[in-house]
C-alpha cells in the first residue's frame, strides 16, 4: 500500500491541480505505486458527510499521512475543511500562492468586504435590489487568509501555479524521508538578463509599453527590465518558475508580476519593491498603484482596505 494522501481545494481555481497533472509521465508511478489517494474532491466522488461512517452528522475526512491543500481560506466551510485536514493529516502541505499567501482571491482584501459583496450580488446587470445570500451557503469571511494564518502548515510550496518539477520533488522527498530540495533565492538570482548596476530612467514605464530587446539575441543580451524602468518584481519574489533557464515571464520578455510571493514567507513584496525601485534611481511617486504589488500576497494582513479620508465640508 502507498502513502495515504488526501487532497483538498479551498478558495482555488484548480490551476494548481493542473500543475500537479503537468508532472507528466513521472506522475504515473507516483500515483500507482507510491501514493494511495484517500480523498480528492477534484478527481473522485468523496463526500464530506457520511463517507467515514458517522451517519453524516459531522464533516469528516479520512486519516492520511500527507495532506495537500490548494487555495486560501475565504469562508466558514473552507475553515472547517482545513481544520479537519489538519486533524487527520500527519503532514500538511500548502500548495500554490493562494494557499501560502492568499493569492488572487486575497485581492479582495484590498477593499471593504461589503463593497465587494455589493459589486457581486447587487449590480445593474443582476438585481440591484438583491440581498447578499446568508442562508444555506457558507458565510464569507471579511478577508481571505493564507492557510498558516489558521492552522500549522508543515511545508509551503508557492507559485501560481507551482512548478510541476517542485511538486514532484516534494512528493518524492517525503517518500524518501528527506527534506525537499527547493529554490531559496529570488527570481533575480535565476535571471540571466544583462545588468549595468543603475537604472536607465527615473520614471516607471507602464506594462503596455514593450521592453527594449532584440528578438534575435539571447535573453542574456536583454537589459534587466527593472533597469529599463519596468516594475519587474524579480528582486522581491521567490524563485522557482524558471523551467528553461530563465524565469518564465522574463523568457517571454515581460516583467515578473510576483506570482511566487515574497522571498521570505512573511516578507512584504510592496515595501521591498518600493526599496528596489528607489535603489534603481526610479522615483517611487511615479508608481500609479503600489498596492498592485501585493496581487499575489494579500494575506497575512498585507493588503487592507484603504482608510476613508474624511472630506471637510466647506463653510
Ligand atoms: S495559486 Fe494560482 S493556480 Fe493555484 S489555485 Fe491559486 S490562482 Fe489557481
Ligand atoms: S529585475 Fe527582472 S529582469 Fe531584472 S534581473 Fe530581476 S528578474 Fe531579471
Ligand atoms: S517571472 Fe514572476 S510572475 Fe512570472 S512566473 Fe516567475 S515568479 Fe511568476
């Protein structure tokens, strides 16, 4: 029998599960010989109530050695499932930036939650008079949380989605009872672009502008995109996406958007990036929306609603 493994998805888009499948042929022996999947709503019909023999009175999941969870915690049901996974799994892995840092769903953390609910449920194109659902459906939280804000997590594997090779490494290292060999540096540390040590401009360039490069030349001949004036988040983002020698976005000649989250788990990509821009001689006031630098790491209290500024009435 293989290692009992339980998979769960909370506030997630299933991209992490696709990345798991993208391990490719190497996944076949892992699934057929080494793992015994005991619960995985994404691929098998497994109920939360009644499947473990308590007559369906409580949400109950089977015991497992390894639990892998994607997605953050955005509502009461997510929390209940997460706590049950923690109770039943000896080792709990947070897979993907939604699970490790809140990811895309935590973009909502930047606004007042009632404004978000109104935007979804009471729009001119739906029913402006509709009420926010408050029965039968799980209640949404005021914000989206990373898993480690709610329970102890044994291993974090960020990425939106994570690199399939690293998912395989985590699984294989567990089977071999050794620590996984994962990247620890920043995207810049894996980037081959040409750096001259000082930025070429003092204002940020917008993403709609093309970077300067010669498509006939290798990436090592392209000047660093941050030095060209783009908000390339490489200095403040964890490495891991490079599959063919350069970070994925740099390979496509576009700036890093920060999808692997901060280099250190509790780092703040926005604050660190403002420092990186200033060090490159870029006027930080030219950044139009600095909070967008937290687009993948809004949990842990990083992204919060803007404070309302009181407007004085004229006498
Ligand atoms: S980390 Fe990215 S790919 Fe994974 S669930 Fe979140 S949004 Fe989807
Ligand atoms: S800032 Fe961007 S382009 Fe420059 S080295 Fe870092 S990842 Fe590469
Ligand atoms: S370059 Fe940045 S945004 Fe692009 S895949 Fe890598 S970590 Fe994600």
